[in-house]
């Protein structure tokens, strides 16, 4: 028993560390990508969040090292006019749902780029959730 206890403790620590990556089964961020853009310009971030949990969560923010001005938007048509509308600062994610951020729909605007985004590059991002905490992933530019 004395040999098993340290092993179980190590497994618990490893499991806790793994749960903070972008995907851990209960809340997954997939299909993330950024549009190329020049330094000083704007880019768009797209991704899918799948909440397999029985409880809701909320996307609070996304940190990117190349801009401090990141906003959630949606492209939609109202009264025959298409436009881009802000979604606010908190994005609710109901239980057992998939939230898709895609061209022509929900998306993340990244303004005032401190560096050009070039196809083939990738960028680290941190997603902040009310319940799931921080999720970090590398996002390709394409």
C-alpha cells in the first residue's frame, strides 16, 4: 500500500494538469484558426466550443499576445441589412451544446495587431471560462 499511494498521488497531479489544456473531454475547443492580417490591422478568430458537461459555462475572455483589443461579434441580417453586431463580453455556453464561431456568423475580432499574422504561423491563446478556468491552445493562421 505504501508504494501505491505515491503513484496515485502522481496520477492525480498529472490528471489535474492535463485538464487545463484546450480539450479534456468535458469542454473542448476545436477547429480554431485565425485570418492573416497586417501589423496594425484587424484579424478574425474562429473556433468551436463543445460543452459535454451537464452544467452551463461562460466564455469570459480570450487573451492573445498580439492584441489587447479582442471583441465577440456576430454577423447577421436585420431588416434586409447585413451587419456586424457586438455580442457583449460574456458568451454563455449551455450544457450539452456546441457553439460555432465561423465566417458569416459568430466570430472574434482582434484589433490593433502588434504583429502581422502570416499564413502558416501559429499563435498561443488563452480562453477564460467562468467554470472551466483557463484553456490554452496554439492557433494556426490560414
